[in-house]
């Protein structure tokens, strides 16, 4: 834990040891064990767009107050697509600042320049039947990363060897049955 930046890091490394069930490079609890990893508390981890996200702009307005939710300048946020049939793309940004009316100024995900919206994010009411409406608004998800779990390249090892053996046996079976 870096007490200055209040960031925690868990780096998982292959030390050559193997567990009978999870093999190598695992993080978690086994059987009745428990593990608890937590980052900065947030009142809400997501909100909805209050207005549509407009192509080419560098800010979005939220349904909820970002300060009340515990969001901070520098946090990463993702705006979910609103294109039908899951055809759209999410866009990720860093929070560059807060403005009036729950508006967030967007930076690129590295926080080095303005974040420009490159999709259309709808915010509208859908009439679903008699006297029934539903709001269709893009979700905005806060992705703070003050507790990072990471590691080196994962190697399948035993799984790859078993797969190779099965492939070899299958080839032998095919060859012997075709004779």
C-alpha cells in the first residue's frame, strides 16, 4: 500500500508452486476461507446521463451529483453505448473537473488532453404501453483503480500439456480408424 497516493497493489507472480485445484497464479480464498479487498468507498459507482451525450463535445451531465457519489477528478469513467442490439461501443475517459448541473468535464483516459465524445449516447423516454414509460439513458460507470490486482503473463502449463496429449491421442485414433 502506498500511503501517499492511497493506492494498493497486489502483484501475482508464478513462483513455480502448484495447487491441486487452481494450479498456478491464483488469488482468492479456498474452501471456507475469506478474502476482502476494498478500495475507496463510493456512495454510487454508476449514474445515468441526464441529457444525451453529444458527439464532438467534451462534457456530460449526470442524473446524480458526482460530489455526493464520491467521484473525484482523475477517476476513470466509462459511458455505456445506447445503440440497439449491442452494436455500439463504450467510451472511457478520465474526470477532468466538475461543473454546474452535475456536469463532468471529460479528459482522455490518460488524463492528458480533452476527451471528445465520438459516439451518440441517447437519453430519451420510451413508451412501453398504456401510461408506462421507461428511460433509455446511457450508464456512466466510475472505475476507480486505487486497488490494483495484476501480475505477470499467465501460463496454462498443465492445461496446455493435457490439451497437446489429447490432440495427439485424437490424431492417433483418426489415423488408426482410417486404415
